[in-house]
C-alpha cells in the first residue's frame, strides 16, 4: 500500500489546485516529504495516468525509487494535471478522498 498518509496526498492535491503543480508552495511541500512518501506520490500519479494498474502499486513504488534522477518536486511539478492524476490514482485504489478533502477545507 501507500507509504504516505491520505491527508498528505489531499494536501498535495489542494496545493496543486490552488498554486499549480509547479507552484512554490506545492514544490516545497513535496520536497519536505520523506523518500518513501515521495515514491508513493509518484507511484500514485503513475497509477492515475494508467502507467501502472492499481494492483501493481508496489512495483510502481519500487520503480519510483529506483529510477529517481531528479528531485521529486521537479518531476511532479512538471505535470500540469498532477491533482487530477493523484485523484484518479486514489480512485483506482478504491480510496475515497471526499471525507479527507472536506476535513481539510474545515481547518481554520
């Protein structure tokens, strides 16, 4: 399964929607994640764009770690549809983000 909390994924989605995937806030947040969290985020994006099936999420995470050649925030920041792809990846994994998104919006 993913090595990143749902709330962190939802935060990346929210930042990417508000500031763009290449926005300073989005990139800074991604850069502050640990390596396992970053690999999970990349793998989730790959599932969202159909590069991997949901059943292959572990392989996608291994590949994300093995093939990392640039900072993750640079790689993900270059994907203009990052928020949609992350949501699509969560949908493919049968993870409902509606409650987490609602909770995020309720924060002061």
